[in-house]
C-alpha cells in the first residue's frame, strides 16, 4: 500500500515570541530551569535519577514546610495533583465540604462528586475568604470527612487564611485538603503548623518551571485513612498506595516518570532554597506592593482587600467603558506582555496579573505599568 502524503505538511523551525507571562500562569520559567530541562536523559530507575527523586522530595518539603512522608511530584499538571488529593482522601459516600469562592473550588466540587462523595458547597463572594465561624457552621450542618479549601484562588486573587482551621477539623475528625497551586514558592505556607493533611500545586506558577508536574503532599492522617479504605482508590494512575512505592523505598515501577520535567523541578526548587523561603516570600510582597501602588497611581483599583490579597496574583478592576479583552490583546501584540481577563463571576470585570517566581521583579512591574498606561490612554 502506498504511503499517504496527506499529512506531510510544510513546517518551519519553531520560533516562539518573547512573551512576558504576567497572567495567572504559566509564568516564565527561570533560565536555569530551562537549561536543566535539556540535560541528557538517564533511565527512570537509574541511580542518578533515584538520587534526584530524593532531592526533589526533600526540597518540596522545604518549600511547603512539611515533614509529610509522601511529598512527591505527580506526573501531570496541577489538576492531576488535585485529583490525586481528592481520590486518595475521599471514599464513595463520604461527606465533603468545599469552599466555593472562586473557580477552583468548583473544580474540587466536581472532582469529589465524581468520586461518589456527597458534596456540600460552602459559598462566598468571589474575592473574599471564609472565616472560622462560617466554616464551623457549614461543618456542623454536613459533618464532613474532608474539607477542601483553596489557599490561593487564582480566579480572584484572594488568600484563604488557615490559622485555626485544624482545630475545627479535629473537632469533626475531618481531613483538610488545600490548593496551593498559586502559592507554593511565592506566598507563606506552613503546612505542618497549620495541620494540613493534603496539599497540591503545579510547577508553572511561583515555582517558575514549565507546566507538567503537580506536587502533592499527604500527611499521616491521610495515609492512615488510605490503609483503612474499604475499596481501592478508583483511579489507578493516581493511587498513591501504588505511586508511593515508586517514590518510596521500594522503587518499583509504576509509570515512567517524566525525567526531564523532574530535572526542571529540581532546579526550580534549588533556586527557592538558594534564595531562602522567607526572602522569596518577601520579594513577592515587595513587588506586589510596587504593582498595587502603581495601579493606584493610574487610577485603577484592586478587587480584593489588601489583608487577603495574594502577592502572586492581583485582580485589577476594569474601569467602566474599557474593553478588558481589547486591552489584554493590545498588551500581547504590541508589548509581548500577557495578562488575562476574569473568569466566571469576574469575567469582563477584572484583569488578572501574576507576579510569580522568577517574574516577580521590579522591572517587570514597571514595564507592565508603563504599557498599561499607554494602552489605557488611547
Ligand atoms: C488554584 C488552581 N488550582 C488548580 C489549577 C489547575 O492546575 P493545572 O491547570 O496545572 O491543571 C490551577 C491552574 O491554574 C489553579 O490556579
């Protein structure tokens, strides 16, 4: 049979534009991470790689401030890690309470429902956070086995304070899962001090690595519950009792780890340790303040109260009469700067500006403010 040429299209060398990614993610990877990605490969059970896996686990624990025994990068994006957190904590029929004050809480609701949970949505306006009284009232009414909260809601720019939530979870014998996709490596996180049982993240935000891995950490209470499950985790790929054997001491094959992505993550985490976690959080705060002051000088206001505003993601209110999409398109085409519009309840009402990891630098803030000023003054 003759070979068909139908899909042998003409292509040219890949030439991507030099975008400055100041949206909700991905952010630009650090040049050292990009270099690390291109290291030559070893096998996924090679002693070199096994050593690297240990380093990645250790450095992830530092970034999250946890001693959790299972602290690994899931092969997949942040949603895969989110699904792993849900699949390994929730059993069919469980009562699950999820904080819905933005887009990603809704995703957790969807996932927990698919795993057969009876899910209660605890709602709040987009851009606000839950206080302990609201959480307690919701827990009293649905008696959850699992509580899910988004620490850094990328759709709103709000930070969920976590102090005191553990005490409530202890009262109700409830596991606490938190989404740290837009906070890990950029915003204060003290998982063990806050008594978080499971947390997940993505590589493409404040870690300054391309998208592709989803850091996940599971604490002792989750592992205990995992052992006592009446049925196996209904997702083979994300079952941490299986994956854990590859990342743990047994090193038995489960799936082929994305080797080069792990090189990249290792470098990204090394950069955090070199900079020092507290200094890195402080850098994010300083540059966010620079942005917020500059926005105010342009007559623009932020959607979220300063007290709970994320330094990694700012939602900026779109002034009346301004086409938010047009502004974002002009910034991209004329200035090579990517920002994003609002999602869901905030669509058309805000721009989302990310200052994440490597991108959280004063020169980027100044460039964006100057470009925004030009575009808005047209
Ligand atoms: C808060 C939050 N959770 C989960 C996700 C899902 O991550 P991913 O898009 O990497 O699958 C995102 C992605 O933007 C996010 O911002």
